[in-house]
């Protein structure tokens, strides 16, 4: 037995050595590619788009591979027990970042780029004990966010500098700090419960127990609160960020930002150039009155709170709430109300997420093949994606479908940004419920971005079946969502080079974080290719190709099944 164990250990050691040498060679080759791309092709290394910064294909592949290598090295060389213990408490790093984003530490440090700022000056300005703040920042600098330039003195590095005057990115970070973080805390008990553990009902998630509601998250976001309601007293992010909503300049507390003090105006202004991400808020906005257990998809309400409602709402961030006399379901009586802080965060966060993950979809699919064809953006919000698409491919005809009040607001944006398309009838904005019959028949493309992952299988089959009935054999259904490869790989997606995990492992962490988040808050699913095939084939369609993009969000192309 001892001989067998010794032989096994020796074989394992030899394999580890071989894998380490393979990683060393892969690292060297990839770094050479990265340097060559950055130095010899500066115009190709990355370009600004209306959706954000998009790296060249070569640079994206190099970044992905090097990121995956860092995770694989940790697996191979770290003591397993230490690695597991370290991993178990990484939420502390997240919390440290949430606190620093909340108080705009990056903006404060940007005012002193050369010398840095002491924790005593920072603490005095934001109201946190300097020695405790020092410990938060040392935690983050050790994870390569911020840099320490002296005893108790900190400055921005290239990572933290991305937050400077960047309200959408800051909001995206705070999105994970609020009810999403709390829902993760309640996920263990939700999964162990004999009822909720196997449920895919949007009202039986960890979110409901986390925030103390029976509403789906979208309707909870829509809920207006009495002016004197203190969110700090209930579940959720236990910080000044939420509780200070009734205080003057609460959204911008900590430091003066160069962005408009009114976040609602910030969103509307940003829509002029990067409005695609706002469509995320209303992607599920086509309410379904007959799809139990939902009563209404309140994603559209999030859009109302951040876009169309801005025309007649006094911003909470300026210390004055809109004084609507409404009956609020959870509060029962008519009184002056204000929107939830999380709704405001959601609006800006979708802009931030769209900048990071959405730009590739304009450039990494062969839209030119359509000529002057018709693209129907189902649940497309104000039409942000098609607005960008039509600027690159002006011959396309586009139809944007969403709730009536959403597309009404979208019309004014199109008249400002693409008046020629409006005059030439190249764009139509159409009220539509995506669970109902699709009124546009035989379009070249039916486009769903960030919609399908919000719904469990039965709902998705209903949504996709309505599209299948409108398609011809020349039509394409395109689903832009994360496609979850696994570490063992799948035939539909190219695997990472040896000895990396097939799905690039460490690089895909955010995809899995997001998958757990949609599971915890809405029973949504980030799907593998097989899981996409399951819902697509039961809708009378087939998956014909998965287009990998320079993003963790891919495009799944579907066509009618031959027997349809």
C-alpha cells in the first residue's frame, strides 16, 4: 500500500511540474502577444465605442489567458487549506470595496494624485475612524486596488482610478453591495428549504427573506416609500448610502463629483451616447398579467424611475422627494412618497455594466449580412442597442418593442440622436408584451439582450415560442446572454489552451457570481449551451451557432426547426 501511495504521489508531482512548465511557456507567449499588440498596433489595442472601451481581439484573448493563468497557478502552488480559508472570507474584500465606493474614496484621492492622501484627512472628510479606514484600504491595496505611498497615505492606481468621476461604474459596484449582497446571505437557508429550494418562482427566492417582502424583486424596486421611511432600520445594506436618501445631496455625499448632482439627469444625458445599458432595466418590462405567479414585471418601473419619470419627478438626491399621494401596497395609506434608493442605483448601474460588457455585440456579429433587413429589439427599452447599431449600419430597419411609456420616451431620444432614421422611417418604436403574440412577422432578426437570463425555463419557453410563431426560415433569433462553459468544456465553445480549465476558469468568475445573483434574487439562470438548447428546442427552434464576443456575454443564434 505504501508503495502504491508513493508511486501515486510521484506521478502527481511529475504532472504538477509538467503543468507548471506548460504554464510558464504559455505565460511567456501570451505576454509577448500582449506587449506586441500594445506597442506595435496602438490603434488596435483598444478603441472607445459608444458602449465603452473595446479591446482588439488579440488583446482580449491575451487578457483572458493571463487572467486564467493567475488562477491556475494559485491552484497548483498554494497550500490547499490556506487557499480554502482565504477563499471563504473574500467577501470581506468586497465589503471593503463597497465602503470605499460608497464614500467616493477614489474621487477624493484623485484630488491629490502626486502625494496621496492620509487616512486622517480622508476619515475626517467622510466620517470614518482613520485607523479603521487605514485597515480597509490596506486590505484593498493588498488585492491591487488603490496603492499605498507612505505610512497611512494612499493614492489611486490604474484599477481604482476607473472609479474617478464614474457614477455608472460606482453604481454597478453598489448594486452588489445592497439587496444582492443581502440575498446571498440568505441563500443557504433558501436552498435548504423543502419548498423554496426546488422552486423557480420569482416570489420564492433568497431575496424575499433577505429584505422582508413577498414581492418579486422588480415590484419591490418599483415600490414607493413614505418620506419618513428609514431603510436603515430594515434588512439591506447597513450604511449611510441608503439611509441618507432623505438627506440633502445624499447621493453625492463625501465629495463633489463632476457629474450632474441629479443622478436621474445623469442617466438621461448618458442615454444620448451610451443608452444601450438602460434597456437592461426594461428588458423584462413587457408585463405578463397571465403568467403566474408574477403579477407584473416591475423592471419597467425601474425605467420609469430613472428615465421617463425624471421629467416630472424632483430628485431624491437633491434632498426633495416627489410628493405623489399614492396608496402603497406595503404601507396601505395615502401619503407623500419617494422611490427606493436601490431603484436609482439600478438605473446608473445598468449604464455602467453596459459600458463594460455590451460594446462587443455591435462589432462581433456579422450585421453587415443583413443589408437593409429588419431587426426587432424585443424588450429593447428606449432602443439603446439599436441606436448604436444603426449608427454603424445605417441601412438597417429597426423596430424597438417595450412598454408604451418606455418607447414613448425612446422616441424623443431617437429624434435627437438619429433624426434622419426617424424621418426615413428606418426606426419604429412599438408597445409590446413579449409574452403575447409577436406582431412583426418574418423579420430578419429578433434580438433579445439581457432578457432570457432573468427567467426560469417555463417562462423562457413561452417567450421564445411567441417569437417562433412569427419567424420564417430566413429569420434569426439572437440571444445576448452569458453562455456558461464548464471547466471540462463543451463542443459548442472553444476550450482554453492546456493546462488551463476549458472555460478559462479564473477569468469567468464574474459570470458565476452573476449566475448566483440572479438565482438568489429572481430565480434566473445563466445557461450552458445544453440549457439553451433545452429551452430553444422546446420552443420550436434550434441553436445554430454560439458567437463568442470580446465580452463574457455571447450571442446565441437560433433558427426555426426544419419541421416548423
